[in-house]
C-alpha cells in the first residue's frame, strides 16, 4: 500500500513535470500576476495532493467542499519533545489516539482556525496512523534539552489533586497558600520513571525526525520560556517553500548612493533575471533612435525630468518583453513617488518583492561626493575607497556635477520627501541596512527573494 507521504511526492512530481513542459510558454502578464497574487498555483497543488491522498469517489464534489472550507492556510502544528520539555502527554493506545484525534480535528473549528497537537505522535506507528487519516502537520516543533535538566524539572513538578493542575517548585509556584499546602508530587515522576521515559523517547525520536524532517524545527527548551515561545512563533508563522512557479519581479528603492545598482547586478547575474535601471533604459531608447527615444531625447539633453507617461510607456514595453516574462526582472530608479507607483499598478506592473535601502546621510555624502571619472578611459574612481593608481590619472579625473554636495542634497531632499508615502504604499517591503559589506547585503536580499511571503488574510 502506497503511503500518504509517498502520494504527496507523486503529486509534486506531476506538477513539476507540468511546469517543465510549460517552461517555454510564459504566462501572459495579467494571468500570471493574478494567479500568483491569489495563490492559484499553491491551491492547485494542495487540491491535487488531497485528491491523491483521499481518493474520493466524486473528485468534483470533494474539490468543491475543499474550496468551501478555505482552510489551506490554517495552522496545523505538532509540538513534540521528551518528558518535561514543556509539552503535555497522556498515555492512550495508538489506535484510540488516532481515532480521537481524527474526530477532533474534523470539527469545524479545527478546519477553519487550525490546530496544535501536543505530545503526539510519540513513535513511527502513531505518525503513520495520522498520515493514513489524512492528518499532516505543516509545522512540527521538536523541543529538546539535556537529560539532566529534564530529570531536574520533573522532580520539581507538583499536582493539585483538586483541580489536576500542574505546578513547579521553581518555575510556577502558586501564590495561594491553601493551594500550596495540598500540592502533591506525582507518583509517576520519580527519577527512575523519568529516565525510563527518556530512554523510550530517544529510541523513537530518529524515526519521527525522519518522517517530519522537511517540516520540523528543533528548539532548545533549556532557556527562558519567553525565548522558547518567540522561536516557536517565528517558525510556525513562516511558510514553507512551494513547488508553484515563481517569476521574480523585484523592486529596489533607496536614496542615491545606497548600492541599488550593485545589488541589482549581483541578483541578475546569479538568478538570470533581467536587470532594468530606469535611467539607463531612457538613455538606451535615445541611443537606439526609437520613436519613444525621440520623445525622450529633449528632456535628457536639457537635464529635465522625463514625463511619467513616457517613462511608463518605456517600462511597460520593456517589462512585457519575452525575457522579462520568462526570467523575471529587477528594477531600480522607478517609482520615485506614490503617483508613479500607482501608475505602475494601473499598468499591471506589480513587483512581488520590494526592498528599501537605508543609508545614513553622512555615508551617502562620502560615497557620492568623492566619486571621480577618468575622461580618457571612462573608468570610475573614489578618492577614499578606490583612488586612481597613478598621479597622471589622478590629475585628469573629473567630478560629475550631480555628485557635487549641493546637488546631492537636492536629490536626497526629493527622495526623503517621498519615501514615507512609498513605504506606506509598499507595506510588504523588506528593509535593507545598506551601510555594510555588499555581499552581506546580497545574502540578506537573496534570503528574502527565495523564501515565501507571509500569507495575507483576506
């Protein structure tokens, strides 16, 4: 009999094969963006997995019910660990456990709101019983601590025989003197009994780890409970990577001199996405003598801002090209304000990753005001970070007027006057500390691109 876990792999393989066949046929921009924003690829994967697991007699009716439940993003969490690690356990036969759990998790509240399962499964047999019932946790938290710590914790537990509430002599002592007086030490928590349970746990742990390793995170329970909770929450609120197709559409925003161009080049080189700098795009249109280029040329020659409608026409044309649709893109230099952002949105140019680069004013001034260019070779230098190699080159270096301090300040004032509204407009953006090593910055950006975004509740 094929296991449900193996069935899930079959479903993913089928989707991967379909993705390969369609790799040369890019989605039209509106259709692809709509499917990605609404999570249609992930929904298809979830429904296919559920069909192969449950094998219903009426697949159409089954899928309709699945859609009505609208529970694909509900949390499904298992909290596991040895005795005294911070979760609770009760000894019940495996088959009865599985039936009870399946019955409880089938209730409407669990389907809609999700569930947390404590202390189960304890062994491989229980894990397979859950999977055979179609119960798959999305996150498994495995608490751990040294055996000596766990034995010590168990020794401090006390039970209130009236309420069955558990207290601890060190960590959770009741304030009521009457409760303190009636507390008793549980009979099954002797050092020998706890050692026996730990031995059993260590024997079963590798099998459970193997089953859930792709959705499991181990967390050290030998630290303050607040810290443990913080790590658990960060894990269970994360989303696992999906097999759904993903086309990067990356937007870099930040003040001049913050390193956007360098990071765009690094991302484009590693992930084969199209690097689009708005300023460079305008210059190329002029150089190529295109119709749009002829309209743009007077503004470029006079140093005046190019009207938004011309910039948007250029961007729409470029981002609709086959290479951008197939490989994705990284854009810098536009939008500069919310109005331009709204125009991008109306043109259905919607980035799925937005980054704001932050850099102190003094660092920006140091980076830009000391830039120099060799008029003979076109090579760029910096008086502090990359000085000219010879006195001859040093003597002929020139400064671009836009890098003079008063002009830098004007550009910064424009940026800072618009950035707050842009941050409000792109609420899911990531924030980059641009005042550090470029490759450290790159690793942070890369991690944000490859991991899924948090799920929005509609």
